[in-house]
């Protein structure tokens, strides 16, 4: 088991942890619908990425009652 050689002071410990904090999200506006989305991700509202439809939405698909 590792045992420290000398005591690490509170100042040195806190300086080491100074970069561990979380940063806020950086949402972008979707060009198609205007909703906020994560950068470089498919828009969860409209299913578009880079001005083309990647994921078809459930209300756009015509589901048959007999299917399944």
C-alpha cells in the first residue's frame, strides 16, 4: 500500500484540485427548429443534423394498426 512521505498541505492539495470543477453545458440553437441542442449532436426535437434528417420522428412515420 502506498504511504505518503510527507504531509500534503491544504493549499497544495487545493491547488491540485483547482481544475476538477465541472463546467456548464454549451448548448447551441438548432438551425431547423430553434430548440437548444448539444453541439455536434442530433437535435432531440426534430432529428436533424447538419441540415439533413438523420432520425425520423415518431409522428412523421405512418404506423399501421395491423403491423406487429
